[in-house]
């Protein structure tokens, strides 16, 4: 089970293309979609990953300012992960969380998206 340290020397956290939790992420993996075609293996990947990294639970203990960035064209982890994670933060009264969504960047190429990098730079300057 994942553990978040309460002792931090950081000043801010940027989450790029985060998942809501590992079980939900497992439902979107390409291999999971293949397993889900057969009734006898449906959900096996998501169930195996369930509870391993509950980002939606762990994030509420982070006191640092948080920037969540995600691309709409992410086919590995759909954009709803970022929206739902942000909603968890809002529901827990976390006022230091910002969500920025970009049209392009896929799952692992946001670093090539100038707007995303500008948002990250602006976030870091504000810390």
C-alpha cells in the first residue's frame, strides 16, 4: 500500500496525467480491454491493481500547492481521471489545487506542449 510522507521539503507538486486510483487506471489499460472481452477474465487487471495506489485518498493529505495537468487526447488515461481527482480535492476543501487541461499532449508528451509547460512554469514561479 502506498504511503505519503507528512514530512516534506517541497514547495509544490505537479501531477502530469495522473490517475484517480490504480484500480480505475487499470480499467483503461490496453491489455485490460483485451482481458475484458472474455467473461472469465473480465475485470482481472483492474481488480489486481485495486488499492495499490489510491491517489484519490492520498492526495487529501498533501498540504502543498498542487497543479494537475492533463491532455484531452490522452488515450492511456482518459481526461476524466484529472477531473475526478480535482473534484476530490475540491470536496475536501483543498483550495491550493489547480487543474489545467490541454487539447494536445497525449499521455506522455505534455512536455512538448508549450501551453502546458508555460502553465507549469507559471505555477512554479508562484510558489
